[in-house]
């Protein structure tokens, strides 16, 4: 069943826009890795797994990550070319987060509070002009 899925790779070259029910991810309680390439989805994550360790989403469509995203286990966050303005609203502690990649995210205007990300080793802001 969906609740046992640990990794999802969505890579669909040639498809520029896709309709996907993002609520389906909330039922995947063991999801540890989510990678979305070559797709522009119309909405972001609603309530993803609290076990998510690796998230890569090119062209992320929302202005911030979902308030329901648990970042406790997150180690790598790659969101190049996204529409994100700031990572999240409010305070979230991300003790395990080591890499944040916002390269070419032209709408990014605010970085997170780095005191809440004590183990951050790499912050990639190449091409972020705002």
C-alpha cells in the first residue's frame, strides 16, 4: 500500500505541467525520499511524511513549504528554479538539515533563521537575485 512507500522519483521529460493529487503524499507515512524533476506541478506538498530525509523539487510552485512539513528528519533540501519566497513561515527547528539549495529561485527574498538549522553545511543561493 501507499503507506509503505519509502522513495518516489517523478521525472517526466517533455511534460511541462501536470495535475497530481498532492494529498496522496500525506498517506505515505514512510516516505523518506521525494525527487521531482522535469515537471511543473500546480501545488506544493500538503502534509508529507514526517520521516522525509531528502526532498528535491525543481520548479516548486508555492511561495513556501507547507506548514505541515515536519523537518525533524530532513537532511537535504534541493529546490532549484522554485517560486519559493521563503522556506517556511514561523520557527521550525531542523537539527539534521545539512544542505539547502535554492539556486536560480528568483522569488526568494528571505532566508530561514539559521539558528534553527545548527548543522547546515551548504547553502546554495546561486542565481538568487532578490
